[in-house]
C-alpha cells in the first residue's frame, strides 16, 4: 500500500485482536507503531522485539486523559510526531435495558466511545500542525444496526460512527481523513469471551450463518482494511463507515436461496 512507510501510527488496544492485527500489518507495510494498551501481550512483545526501532508500547487506559497525554509524549520521544490513529481498544457488554447493571452502561460507553474521543483529541494537534493525517476508528456492524441484548455496546459503536463523521467534517479541510471500520463478527479474544461461553453454541451457529460468506472473519482481514484506509490508496475517502463483515449487513438470510439449490 502506498504512503505508509515511515508513518507513525498509534494503535489503541494494540496488544491483541484487531489492534494487534493492525499493528502487524502496519509494520509489514513499513510504518512505525505505538500501541496504547492497558497491558502488553506476548504476541505484541514478539512484534516489538523483532522491530525495536519501529514499535513501542505505552501502558494506557483510554478512559484516562492524563495517561493518554503521557503516551503522546512517549510516542514523540520513541517514534516522532503522530500521523495516524487506529482506535481498536474496546469492550463488549450491555444487556437488555431493563436488566442491565447500572455500572455496565458507563463502563462500555467510557471505553468504546469516550476512549475514542480522548485518543483522537490527543493526536489531532500533531495532524493539525502537519496539515495531514488519517484516523481509523473501530466501530461495529452493531453500530449500523441493532443486535439483541447489546444496549450499551450498540450505543457506543453507533456513537463512534457519528463521531468519526464529525472528525471528517471538522478536520478534512486541514488534510485529516477520518473513517470508521465496522467489523462483523471476528474471531478474537473478545469474540471468544462471548461466544465460547456456556449455552452459546446455537447462537454462534445462527450468527455465523448471517455472514453471507458463511464464516466469521479473521483479525488479519480487518488489519488489511484498516491499513488501506490509513494509506494513500484511500486518499479521497473520508467520513465513511465501512462494513468489513462478510456480507452480514447486506440483508437477511431466510433460506430462500437454499430452496433454489444454492445452499
């Protein structure tokens, strides 16, 4: 992909899942990556050890503005001014509104939505000064349409989509592009924590069937889409909420094509 070599990209939640996949692909494309995460992981440590001049880690809770400010300084010191951002830090959670714990709403909203806001706020001064940059937020197909029992998560990801559109409107004239990636159901540690728990086998099968490609997604497939949006190959794309979902949001599967012999 064009234009990623030498760029300094912050990846929140870069230690695992989609964030790690984005970090790995970015490094492969020649970018420098700063992971802002609550903890490092063995997989990220291996990436950093193999690329000591191109990869750094700062311990950050994205709900903590002071920790983010410190991470900006660490990133400047280790890699330089920030030219890209991927907001992959996130949490599942919610439940039907009438039964959801009152503590669950602020926890999920703070991590998924406020964390995105604070991370963007922290890196924008570098991009404004450079009159250029690219922000890729990680929303969800559940930010584009509802899903049963996902009140807080769905609301947080819908907020991320519209926050991203605002970023595109407010900073586009300064050369800063902002886009959201809306993953379908991707096999990551967060996915496993939900779908590998007791009693979820039938739900898992039904959700998989709603992906028109007939399978769940892989983290590396998200990493590729993220890098595309960060790259110069996407230089005229801004304000987009891009589903990367194997056809999940294309429409409802009702079994009709199977009746026509296409199963």
